[in-house]
C-alpha cells in the first residue's frame, strides 16, 4: 500500500465523522475543498492540499472532546508533521498555515470575520484570535502565504450540507502529483 492508498482509505473510513460543529462530514468537507480548488484552476499540489488540509483531525488520536473542552490540538501542525514525510512542501506548507491564514484574514479582509461559520469563530478563539496588523504583515510576507490564503477561503466555503462533489478516487492523480520525488 502506498501513502496515497492509505490516505484514500483513511478518508473513506474515518472521513464519515462529522466535521466539528459543521453540517458536513470530514470527507464531504475535504471533497468540497478540493472541488473548489479545482474550479478555480489551482495546480495539482494545491488541490492535494485542499483535499488533505484537515487530515490532522483524522490522524489525531486525542482529538475527541478537545474542541468542546476549548483545547486547540493544532491540527494544522499535526497534519503537516504527518504529511511532510511523503508530500512536497507545496502541499504541506499551505496546510501548515491554513489556521494562521484565518487569523490573518480576520485582520486584513473586511467582511471576512462576519462570514465565518459559528464553529470557525469558536475555534478562532482557541487558535489565538485575530493577528495584530504586524503579525498579519509578517504572515503575508512569507513565501507561500498566497497559497495558504487561497486554501483557507476554500476551507471556509466547503461546509455546504449535501453538496455534490466528485468521488474521492478521482483525486488519486492529484495526490500522487504532490508526492516528493523519493516517495512516488
Ligand atoms: Fe477545514
């Protein structure tokens, strides 16, 4: 089994779990994120990142009850740490930064906060809240910040109950394209 087989199996199995307090499963959320990335003409690596951005929730053995207890498990770091062994930085880094991207957008983009779901507002608090203007500037100056912001916006929109999406298996090629040369 390759890592891509493992991930597809993980989503097919554990992906049926509810995505936090949102009206979609983890799998539906992942597929909607990837479909939005595809619709916007993103490249393979960013589509792979969109699909996998919340894998930290699926591989975290201590996730149960954490959100309700107000504990931030830092699923973005769990995901990045897990994926970095196999996937290229172009996949891993936007995932690592997708929470920071939310903290940035709350500060820099008028109307962004008001459009966040209730659950995202709740998690924002335990994730450290809005960036200061200085923190936002530093984030925006980092290489790859643009990809993290794009991923974040797909993430925010990918919470539509019963939305039609492509099948998980259709993303195999995108995931394989995101592997580091030594992993493929
Ligand atoms: Fe997400």
